[in-house]
C-alpha cells in the first residue's frame, strides 16, 4: 500500500507494546511529516540503547555498565537485597526513595505453563550470591500474584540454608483505601498479616 | 453468544492485552474453555486480585466470536493456597485443560473433578494423596475427551485382564494382548500405532482391583495416563511437566 520504506517503518513501530497497525501508521506519518529531527534522534537512541545496554553482572538490571550504578554505590546497604520482577520495579522504589539497599531483578516470575523455570530467572545466580554471605536480609518484592507468590516461596526455600533473613513486602489495605472497596482476597491478606499497632 | 447470567469459572491463564487489558482463558462447567478479553482489567485496581488462577469465580460474557468480551467477574469463594511443588502440580492441571479442553462444550463432570483436585492440593496433601487426585483428574480428562481406558467388562462385573498375559496399550484402541498386537502388526501399522508400551497382566489386574490405593498401581496408572496424554497432546509441549521435573530434581539433590 505504501512505499517499501514506509511499510518497513510501520511494521517496525508495531513492535512497541499496545501499538497496532493504525497507531503505527499514525506514528510513522507524524515522524516523517512533522518531526524528522525527532525521528533521527529516536532511531539513533534506539540503536545506541540496543547495542550498548546489557544486564548488570550483580543484579541483572538493564545498564550499559558491567555493574550498574546502584550496585557500585558505596552509599547503598549491600547487605539488604530486594528481589523484584522487572527493571521498572527498581525505578518505582528509587522514585519513592524509601529503600537504600541493593536489588536483584528477575525479569519475570516462575510460570510453569509458559515453561519459565528458576534458571530462566537467574535464580541460580541469586543462590550463589546468597551463599557468598554478604547479604543479611532479602526482601521479596515480587508481585502479589499467584506466580509472584510462587517465585517468592521458591526464593525463600533457597535462602533457607544460607541463614539470610527473608522478608516479604506487606500486603493489604492501600494507603487512603476504604475497606468497602476491598475485595475478599486482599482483605484476607490484610487480616492474616496484621501487625501490632504502635 | 451472550451469557448474561453468572457462570462458575476458574482462570486457567491470563495474557496481557494492550496496556491495561487481559486475555483470560476460563474453565466453566457448562461451556468448557472460554477465552475472553477483559479490557480494563489492569486499570481497575479493585478487581486485580480476581484475575488469578485457583480462585473460584462467577463470570458473564458476550460476543459471537471464539474470543468473548468479559462483562462481569466476581469472587465466589476463597483462593486456594498452593505452596511449593503443589503449585506446579496445579499449574500442570491448568496447562492440560488449556491445551486439551475443547471450546464451548459441557464439562460439568470434569469441572467437579477439577474443583475436588484443586481443593485437595490446597490442603497440603501427602505425596500419595497428591498422586491419587492427579491421576484421577488425568483419567477424568482422558474420559472427557472420549478416550476412556476400559479395565472391566461393560457391566463392570469382571476384570478384562488375565494375570498370565501381557498387554500393549495403543492410545487409539486401548489395551490389546501382546499376541494380538504381534500377530496383526506389520511394521507399517506398528508405526501407525504411535506410542505404545507393554504392560504385564498382574500389574493391570492389580490396578483394576485396587484402583490407586497402592504405590505400584499409581505407578502403572501414571504410565498409562502419560501415554494417553502425550498422544492427545500430539506435538504440543507440556511445559509444566518439564518445570516440575526440574524442581523435583533440585529438591532431591538437596
């Protein structure tokens, strides 16, 4: 329908999540007609990122360094390790500024139906790290889904023999939330993990 | 087909759909496997916890195509809590249903067996209890798909196996004696028979007589069901079985 290069661009833009043929077409024409400078910048940034970004050899997060800035920082508490499912989870913690330890990024969760097992998440690397003895506490911050819970449970099992303290993010009533709008499952979690009021 | 009334359902699998939606595969007693789009599932925070497997739900949907549009979803009980290896067993059930269950087919009996199996798995069963419910579920699924293996005469009065005979299981035909198999088998139809395995008469008689109550009979049932399931799956891989094997290996090495 379009010239080969425009078709190629539309096809390439469809690689983005949530972008279908219509959106891809709109983006392609916007870039070509109204923002060629932006298009060149986007292409260069994409190329540079794809070629330069890899995984941190300590925490598996995305970085262009061998070891990411957080893992290298002397200000971070290297004895506390927070396990998260994705690099965006790291960003959320960092934006909130509530955590001063280091991270371990799984890039997913255990999902037997999809054939994703412990080795696919780098849990063998995590186990080796726990056995080295530097980590004193591991904070399980996997998502509160069935697969996230199974992943947390598996990590707690591998941490058992290492003497590392295993903690899990609290789950229950959100700040500003009203009980009336909570579903039964969340309420059950909240009541089961209630703490002494101080 | 619009189903505006609430139906019991369990989620087999969810996949992301665009930014805030999910494509959900449900297991419903009256409709078998139902796939539906839940457009705002991830933006409607209050209901996020409902889109999890192993939680009894009530759902309704609309749409003419195979992929329906979810209209409503609500919890109809507490989520079954599955820990450790039991979680992988439960995922195995879901994967079997996902890959073998036909769309829009009455599955009331199988749904009942699923409910029983999931609830048993949630009660931290012993290894033998776990094996019994898993094998029973596999048999119920095989029967549901029209491949029930007969162990007794049609009036259920007698076991069809002889203690001094060996048998071969052909998935498309059931058990035949080893002699019959050898006499009617040319190289060509042995190939066409696909996966088959020799079973000793005493093992089959024991299974027929004692069901899944003995360790030996559970082993025999496991082999029979595996042959049938592999045949029914064809070339579809069974991921959860592979991961379960890895996890079991890890535990045994500890």
